[in-house]
């Protein structure tokens, strides 16, 4: 973390964001916080301090008590300060990527020559 970050000023922004619906992104930009990813560890520290929760090491990094007051406050503050613009886009599922025409052609290719002729006569 950058040593020149003014934590009390950032925490004041988080306190204001927690009790108001006004966007505070401009104030955070002026304090050197440019995106949601940069603000998240500071918001986590703020929420843990305000709601007297502990930050623990999870499988994917630091985290607060799951669905606890501190975690909900952290995400609420981040959502107010950084609306949906910074959230990653959902990627489409690649479960059913088989082309239906290719599937039919492969099934046709597996037929015996007699079955292929019979099929062609029916269509």
C-alpha cells in the first residue's frame, strides 16, 4: 500500500458513503483511490474497525465474516462510491458450445451407408 495515502480522510469518505446515497468517487479520486479494486482493502479495514470485526485470510485473500454487518457495509460503501461501471463483465458460459448442425452431421456420418440412404429418402 502507498505510504502517502491519507487513511483518516479515506475512512471519512467511507463513513459519509455509508450514510448517504451520493456518489463519492470524485473525492476518492482526489485522495488517490482510482478504482474499486484499490479501494476494497481500505474499505475492508474501515468496515472491520467500524463494526468491530476481524479480517481473516480466506482462500482468495483477506475477507470479513461472510454476510456479516462489516462485509455488507464494505460492499454497500463500494457500490455507492463505484457503481456498476467498475464491476467485471460476466462472461458467457461455454458449456454448450457445440454447433447443432455439426452435431447432426457427425451423427449422420456415423450411420451405415444403408441407413444414410434410408434417411435421405425420408427427407
